[in-house]
C-alpha cells in the first residue's frame, strides 16, 4: 500500500510534492486584462480561446491550475485589448487633440503678429543704411571729378550730371541711382505724362534712356550754364559754379526724389496728401516722399550723408539766394496747422 504523498502547508489548496525534490505550486499573480465578457473582444479571439480550452481537456494529466484559463492566459487573452490603446488604431492616445492643435496654431499666429512688425522695421532700417551707402558712393565719384577740375562744376544739364556719375550708363554704376526702397518701377501707362515715380517706385528715362531708372534727384542749381563762365552775374543768379563754398554742409547735392532733378524755391508749397503725383516743375513737392520713416536721405556739398526731415527741406541753401527762413519754416512763422494733415505729425524746423 502506497504511502500518502507529503503535503506542505502553503496557505492555499493542498498540492502534491513531486519526485526529485519539493516544488511548491502557487497561484500565478493575476494580470490586468479586459473582462472576457467585454463587447470589444473579437470573434477571432473567442474561437482561439475555445480551441485552447478543448486542447486542455484532452490532456487529463494536467491539474486544475494548468487547465484553468483564469490561471493560464491564452493567446486570445493577450490580444483582447481595447481598441482605444492600440497603436494601430485610428484613435491614437499619443496624438494631438483638435483643441491642442488649435492652441498651438493660435500661439504661432500670435508670435508672427508680434514679430512681423519688428522684422519689417529691421528691413526698412537696412534699406535706409544701404541708401546712404549709395549716396556716399555718388558723392565720392562727384567729388573726385571736381577735385580733378579745381573744384569747378562743368557746363552741363541734369542728364549730363547723371552720365558723369554713372559712367555713361555703365551697369555697375547705374544701380547707384536706385534707392533700395524704390527699385520696382511703375507700369508704363501710369508714368505719364511726366515720366514720374513716387515714394517707393523709381522714375524712368534716366539720362534720356527708357530702360534706366532712378530714385535720386540732383540739385539743378549746381552747374554752369552752357556757353558762360562763372561770372559775378551768374553767381548773383543763384547757381553754384564751384564746390568751394561756405556752409557746404547745408547745400544739397543728391537726395531721395520722385524725379531726376529739383530746383526748389522757398515759396514751394508742400504736397496736399501723401503720395501726391510729382509736378512738372521740379519743386520741393517732388522731394517730400516719406521713404525712410518720416524723412529722406541726402548728400551735401561737404560730402556728408544724413537723414533729413520732410519739413527740413525748406531750411537748406539750395542756391545762393535761397531764403532759409521762408514762409514754410518756424523762423518764417509757419504754424503746425498750416501744414497738410498728413505732415502735421512730423518734426518742425
């Protein structure tokens, strides 16, 4: 008669000791998995679970804990996971929700709205610096020519002056006639009848050529009339026949303009509105272009370059008899309300 098997108390159901040593069989810790009765289980998992149960019943040597599905997870149990957490599901818990995406887009739009004005301001400042560099180059060319001719201005007209500066239209020098803020020309039909430009567009027919454009004007009082000499009568007429003058820092030479030349008078009125078309007569209105944030760049006869205010144009010594205390200056008694509405915000001089 065989002896009863040794039983080791483990706190659970009694288990028989096997030969070759005592090995305790304890319950396996249950794993968190969805309830088999959940409606999310698939038909394929149900069939595999049934086949696994039939296979276990055909093997009577296994104990209850081996055949019990509650203790032995099947392949179907591992596949019974909610669709919401499956990485291949259309609904992915790791992706952005619609609200989160809208919040991110809103933040990007707000940053762009804050940064765009700063970027545009930096761009305008860079164009103003490049504009002053062009004027300095024009001044260097002009002063070199005058230095080789004892400081005397030649007999020329406005086109002759530009031919000298640009070496008869050489491409490497004609670019100096364009302000970086006014490079793209207007359509041809809008340039008539005066072949004009405007604040941010160049004028055509530089040096009489329709394929050349310019954004700067030249002081037409800096010249000698053809067939004359620098006599006292011509000096009294107001022209500058030489660059050796007193207070040269107040005599304009090249400047931002909507036409290729200017011969201002102290009584010239300001433009009635911003962007007013240039006049046929080359007066100060053609120079009042708000191209550089409330002002323009200008080269003077001492070959210095600086930004000048729009109302400051009436205070320069354009010719020898020009009244720098004219009716459109503070010294001449102009009041802020006398200026056109669009110019009242600018500094008075």
